[in-house]
C-alpha cells in the first residue's frame, strides 16, 4: 500500500476508524477482532481509537483493550502499525459526551490509555475535542507535558479550528503531527483546516469519511455522483469516496469505520482505485 506521513512515520493512506467496533450496535468480539486483522492484512497500518469508544456499561477504554487484543493475536508483523488514541471525552449512552480538557484529566487519561494499550509510550495521542469550559492553551500545555515525560511520542488535535492549530503549534512544535476533523463527500466541512494542515505538512485524518454516501436513502447530487461512478467502475460507492478523498490533499488519511472483514478489505482497496479526470471533475463539482 502506498504511504503517507504522520510526523516521522509512514502509514498507509487509508486507516481504520475503530469506534463502531465498541459502541452500541457493535459486532461480536470475534468479528471485531477479525475486522482489525483483515484491515492489517490489506495493508492498513493506522488504527484510530479513543478511550471514549465504549458504552457506559463497559466504562472508558473498551476499544483500546480491543485493539490491544487484536494486535496481540495477529499472526503477522504489526511492528509498523501506528495506533492513534484520544483523550478529553467521557462517553455517555444518553446525551452528549462529557468534555474534559483539564490538564489533570488529560494526563490521567493518557496514562490509563497507555496501560490499556499495553505500551510504554503511546505512538500518537489526539486531544479529542476542545473543552469550552477550559482554556485551550492549558490543554495544549498538558499535551506538551505528556511528550516531555514520555507518555506520548506524537500529538494530534481533533475537531479544531485553524486558530487552535496555530496555538498548539506554538507550544508543541514538531511534536504536533496530525489533525483529525470531519470530512466526506456529503460533508465538505473544515476546508480551511484541511488546507492549513496541507500547507504545514500535518497529516489530516478524516473521521466519518463515508458519510452515508452508499446509502440509498441519502439523496443529493453528491451522493448520486459517487454512486454513478461506482456503477461505472463496478465497485462500491464507499470505495469511490475514499479514493476521491485521497486526491483532495496529499496529507489526507481517511479512517472509515468498518465493522466486518469484508468492509475493511473494500476500504483498503480504495488505494488502488484510479479515477479518471472526468470522473474526478464530476465528483468534485457537487
């Protein structure tokens, strides 16, 4: 699989978002582990998790434990796999997840994530979502502390603005390597952040990169365009969406949330899907 940069690391241009393997409606444990294994077999080398991917009954960290289990039981070489986890949110079954960007919470959460993942140092740690009740700079200072004390090696930000990225860069410097914001064919949002990350060489992870593009109930010119191209190429609309997202910027890394081995394999195959100039124009136009 072709590769893209996350700081000083190279990863496949398609990652795996693992949230759906741990929240309500998740597959059984065997299928979840098999999905991660299928992704790794297909060349995916970035696994995106969070301590908040769980249910209240399971408590924080269900998904991190699942990833640790899947990597431990994987029969292939996983030494090149980059595991990115996040902190700053507390899962709630009902209502919005609780934001806690306090330094004390982030430091404790990162330590707990490191333990659940079974690593000495977390490869990549994202601040999950800015806390409006906390000073953003204080949260960033906590991330810098986590780097300094060896809890994390690289830092990312999720759901942030350009102004917040600039604040973090002034503190973290080269240790800030990635941004994770929403982007899909049907939700072309945070364009300024995407372009800023591209100009600074920051990896730009796309959460919810499919956005329902393959669902028949989703209407609109964009959805129809992606389904039309998929029919022409004899592939899934999801594969077309991911292939298109790889052309948006040289720093984009979509992280689709597959829940079956078949879905993971289909997502990984987007790397080799070639879209013509005419097809790209149709997909970009909406």
